[in-house]
C-alpha cells in the first residue's frame, strides 16, 4: 500500500479523481461527433455555454463514471479498463437528461436553460440521439474480451431506463387515491428502472470490462440499483424540503408541479388522518401556490411520508452495502465505494 | 436447386417473403417493450391504429430487413441467421422516422398522423428511444460469434445516421446560392450518412451474423450505401414530380417546403440561365404556392436538375452492382439482390 492510499479519500476527492481519469476519453469521444452535436454535448456536460462560448456551467457529480471506475478496481482490475464503460454511462445519463427535460417540459437544468430551451426541441432530440449512439459505439469498440458482455449490460439498462421513464410519465395521469392510485411499490419499480438501472449498469460495466467473474458483476450491479433507489428517494426529499440555495430549484418544486414522488405516495398510503386532507388538497389538481405547497409539505410530514422516504433511502443504502459485502472485492476500492455511496444519499443538493 | 427457386421471384415477392420470415421475431421483440411503447411501435410499424385499435395502416416496404436477409444468404449463410440484424435495422429505421418527423415538423407519415401528432411530442421522443434501445438489445443478444461485430456495425451506422440528420437540418439555414450554398457533393455526403448508412448496415449485418469474411461484409455494406444514395435521389425526384395518388404527399411537396434536395441543388449549380431564375424564386423564402412550385419544378427541369438526379440514382445503382460483382456470393441471393435493388430505384412511391 503506497502512502497516497493510506489516507482515505473523501467522496468529493473520489469523484474528482474519477472524473479526471475519464475526462480525456470523454473529450475524445465528444470530438468524434458532428460539430453541432459536440457543441450541444459540451453545453449539456457543463463544459461550455450556449453557442459554444467558453466558461463552464455546473457539471454533474459524475456518479456513474465513478461507479464504473470503482467497479473495475473492486473487481481487481485497473481503473483504466473501466474508461469506455464510464464514458458510455455518462453519455447515456446526459442523453436521458436531455430527452427527459423535453418530455417533462423542464426549462432549466443545473441553473441553466435546458438544452431544448437553448437550442430548440428538434436539435435537442437529435443531440440526445447522437449521445445515445456515441455511447453504444464507445462501448462496442472497447478493447478486451469483456466488451460484448458490457454492451449487453448497457442494452438491458437502456431498456430499463426507457421503461422507467414511461412508468413515471404514466403516473401523471393516475389519481392520487382510490382505485388506480400509484402505490409506493410501483414507485419503487419505476425508480429501480429509471434511476437504478444506469447506476447498476455503471458499476457492472467497470467490473465486466476488468474481466470480473459473474458473481462480482451481479453483486455490483445489484448494489448500484439499490443506490439508485436510495438516490431517487433523496431526490424526492430534496424536491420538497431541499434548500433552494443548494438545489437550485424553487422551494417545494415537486409539490407545485403535483409530481407523484415517494414521500407523497407513502403519505397517502399511510392510513393517517392527515393523508385524507393531503389527498383533498392534491386532488384539486391546480398547480399549488406557496401556501398550498407549504400545507401539503406539512401534511406529508404529519402522515409519515418524509420519514418513510428517509427510511426508504437508508434501507436501500444498507442493501447496497450487503451486496458489496457478499463477494470478494479489492479492499481499497470497496472502501471507496463505501465512502461514496452514503455521500450520495446524505447529499443536500 | 428446388422447384420453388427455379422461377425467379419478383421484388415484391422477395420483400414479402423476408417480411414474413422476420415478422415473428419482430413481434416478439416489440412484445418485450413497456405496453405503452409496444402500442406506439405497433402504430409506427403499421400494425395498429391509434389507441391500439386493430386494422393495420400502411406498412413500410421492409427494405432494410430484406437486405439483411439477402446479405446473410449471399454470404452463404441461412436466412434465419440474419433475423436479429433484420429486426435491429427495422427498429432503428422506425425510431429514426419517429424522431425525424418531430424534428422536421412532419404531421403525416404513410397517410396517417405522425406518431408525435397522434400521441404527443414527449411520448414520441420516448417511444423512439425505446425502439433504439430495443434494437441495440436485440443485436447484442444475438447468438453466434458474429454478434459483437454486428453491434459495432450498427453503432457506426447509428453515428452516421445522426450525423446525416444534422447535416440535413443545417442545410435549411444555408442560402440557395453564393458563398455558403449547399453543393451537390455535400448533399451526397448527407444522403450517404442519413440513408446509405442504415441500408449498408442492413446488408452487412446479415453477412456478419452469417459469419462472412470481411471482404464480403465490406462489399455488401458499400453496395447498400450506394443503394441508399440512389434511393434518396429517387425520393427527391418523387418529392417534386411524384404522383400524389401514389406517394401520398401533395404535388411538389418538397418544393413547397423549400427543402434542399438533390434536383434543386444540381439545378442551381448547373450554370444554366434557368438556374438564376430558380434561385430568385427560391430565395424569396416564403413557402411556395401552387403556381410558384410548378414554376420552380419547370425551372429545375430546364436547368438539368431532374436529369442530374436520375443520373445520380443510376450511377449509384451501377456502383452497387459493381460491389456485388467483385466478391463471391451465393448466386441465388445475388440474383435476388439484383432484382430488388433496381426495383427500389425504379419505384414510383
């Protein structure tokens, strides 16, 4: 063990290190795109402003690329082996954000205009497609014997991702209560597909590219899926009780938009008297104003929805830890995974 | 040689036979989608009306799946080996039509509403993504040693496809004449990417899945690309001079929309006196009315644009034939390719 690894890295340091490792390959991949798509990619990745102007915007945390890198190292491989997988999952994540913003009509992303607001819907659809294609291509061209299995993993994750987005979109038209109401377990299925699949895929891809045995790949994949569900529960908590200064979104943003998220669904299914009052408030079906959103947040908390979402996050965090415990992994990488994972769940923005 | 193959099949018979061969796998693949996406896919593939109502709409010709099947047979393989490739290319074609209609604002497709008109833009973006993911997944899971190479082929074609669509969209904002005008060779590059890549990929995938040597795969890919450029030139001719009864589009439809297609660009670059009058007419930049569109069509013809597009189609058809001649292929499949390819170019709708 060298001196540099004896002091345990913090989660932000781990994320930074992985991002730096992957960055040259990411730049190279984006450079293979049509210039128009390269510009849209640079904007979406936070490397550039609109019209290619320099000055980076806020970048994503790079969770998926970090999971890929740590997955490879945990499987006893070299961090570099994970790079095509890390590039692929970050590109897929970026593609999905671009298309999701179109579908959800979200006008901002990381405190800047969403790509479709900045460049138009058609170009944003196409730029998303270009990143999707680039991700598949990057992984298909990965050297080493793990490539084909890695492509199969990515393909399955892509299928799950679009399934989760369909589930989420269909929740919108379902009632808050009574027959047809969205139940918490359906929400968990959606989150497993929409958020868990790509995080699970990221960790699995790294291991797969490093030639890990199937049991290790599966354990990392399952751990990543649990992290995804926990991550989504935290996202939902922040969408209601997050600090606008940190999240960059208005206070109670998910409630104002009447978004069906875990804390609300858990509250409504709790059988608590506050649940009926919450149901009446939400079923009025007009976007909530300041006062109504505050009242809804209070009722969700009273009915136990906030506590249920916190419990959901912690249960899936614990499940992820168990997955990492049940297979032999390189100790330093396992430690870094165990540093990173709770950080993602304890985040405030 | 059995009795059934001694009588040469016609092009429609070849297309029908290939469609029937691929159909069960296509149905199975679509059945793996989220029900919402399966419905959108069935609508887009012409199997169903909106809201899942039975009664099929007009289906595509299935050119891509036929090329995949014939590619496998030409390489000495079994038609069945091509099926995962045939499914993948048809799914990618369907995805690209769905997204292209959104980008181009085209409201109808095969005499029915475009998917985005029938289901909304967001759901259509997602349904396209779902078909894209399904295509990659179908090919990634293909049995046999040719799978990984086939995935690499598809990935490259996808990259070319989005590049071609970007080129095409950017043509819109360029002038008809002077510096910055779109030149015929740029149009050919766009068509090679946008139309040629997937047709080339289709033929190559079939051969690749059948275990063909690289020279055969390459020859079939190049042949398919040439067919694509020829196909696009014919599409452009039909977009101006096609019979609305057959094409299902209004007369002069591409001219009314001021679309930069090969006959127009060839006419404008011809140095003929009619080209200047055409330029003035088109540069007025208002969508053309009946009279102006007729006048533009006449000027294009006078300046030689129509003849140039016909020549373009025939040159690329001849080039495709040369590609098929320069490698050893199974004779019956080569004959069917040589029946199918001119049929695609001689079509009237």
